[in-house]
C-alpha cells in the first residue's frame, strides 16, 4: 500500500507547482496532477488511460482516483456505451469525459479578410449561401468548409456531400 493521495484538485496542483518554482525547484509544468501519465502525451489512447486508472493500479493507493478524460470530440451513444463497458471491466470507478470545443468562423464572404488569424480557429467556412447551389451537403455548392492545420486550410467540404 502506498500513501498516494490522488485528488482531482487542479487548483492545488497549480499552487504547488508555483510554490516549488518560487523555492527554486525544477518545475517543468505549471500544474501538477494526479494522473499516472503526462496529460499532453499523445502516445496514450483512451483505453490506456482508463487502464491506468483501473483497479490494477488504484488498489495500491490509499487516496481516491479520478480520471478526467479529455476527448477531441463528443462520442456517439454507442461509443459512450463501449467506454462504460471498458471502464467497468478495468475497474475505473470514477471518470468524466470532456470534449474539446471547436471554434469556427463564417462570414459568407468568398475569401478571408487580410491579417486573419488562423490560430484562433479550428474551422473556416467561406462563401455565401446561394439557394440554387445548395449548402455544404450539395456537390454543387459554392461554399467551402476548411479544417485549419497550422497555417494550412484543408478543404473538407466533400465530407458533407450526400
């Protein structure tokens, strides 16, 4: 048994990291957390994170365990059901899912304005709605929907065609 209090109190993690930095300790993040993995680590998938907060590991702790599972998008009902099944089978007794909010920009204009900051958005929709051409679900549409990847606009309009 290890005395490892595992609290999901992010504000305490921020304060402790700040105090350690002020006391001269090497602090690589602005917030300590109670996870068994580095939050920003892209190598771990959802199942790995649930397993790391499952009974196999938390049975050795005297404190509680909470997994804040950050997702890139909302799941379907079936995907949530599967997630519940995995969490139950792994013994992950407390978790919450949080979907990242996506921000889009739409002006109805044919082009972006000068000095437009792509970094502020994940999606951009261009082009006015013209009824005879239809919306994004029409192959004839004049409108375009782009996903922003760094400073590149990737046309994803065809994803909406029927």
